[in-house]
C-alpha cells in the first residue's frame, strides 16, 4: 500500500514497499508540466509504517523514516533529490500521510493487448431501384413525353416536331377585294377599306 505525502506547491512524495525495497517517488505537477523522480532503496522489509517528517521546517525537505528488519534509515527528499541517510539531523516535524491506491509511474502498467481492429463492415449493396408503382412509367393519362425528339403530346395538342405550329393558329387572311393581308379580327381591310365578313 503506497503512502502519499503532500509537500504543497503541487509536490507529492510517494512511498511504497516493493519487495524488500522501498520505492520513493517525488512527483511535482505544475501548470502544463509534470516531473517525476523515483528511487529504490534496499531497506529491507518494513516492520512499521514509514513516517515522514518535515526537516527543519521544510528548509531541508522531508525525511522518511523507514523501520525495517535490517534497521531504520531515513530517506531524505530535498529539492527533488532522493538520498538515504542513517540519521536525520535537524528539527523533525511529523507530516500527515495518506494511503493511495497506486504510486504513479512506479510500475510500468502491463501492456494491454491491442484490440484487433474491428473489420470494416462491407458496404451495403444499393437496393435496386423499385420500379415505379404508377402503372406505365412516364405516362399520365393521355400525356406522354418523348425526350429524344423533344416532342410533347397533350391530348390533341401537338408541340414541337418540325416547323412552326403558330402558322396554323394565327391563320392569315387576305382581303377579298385587294388581296392585301388582313387580320382575321379586322372588320375592314386596312388597304382598301373593303368590309370584311
Ligand atoms: Zn382590301
């Protein structure tokens, strides 16, 4: 079970028994950066919980007291440096430790087997176009279109094809007297004044 001590200013010290070693990790996290220093010391199996002391009010960092089968020692953490001392000189002020689940970065997490890539689903084939459910395609009543010749038949009307069909509609009349062309709506000939029927 690792222990954590908060040193303030975003700095933490983690202490963990690893086998017969004591692992110490100093982690400092600032805005946008994270630093970590770790060391392992062959202290032997702990017989007591470690204790952490503030050394000389923090001026000399902290000292971790390890009590192990082989005896006790102090691990000093000062300005990111981790060293082992047989004694801790100076004023010791015990610091509060908390239990943590894990010491960050002390173990390389086991490589997780890569998840095999999900096979890409084959494209669904396009559904074939449903035939129009409207009887004969492109034919409504007596209307039909023929795109090739640009002809259009609507009932009795016939557009397109050859020539200009306006000649039939605006049929020109001629004056029966003088032979000049007149409008079918004219009542009198514009040339000779002959009364048109
Ligand atoms: Zn006339």
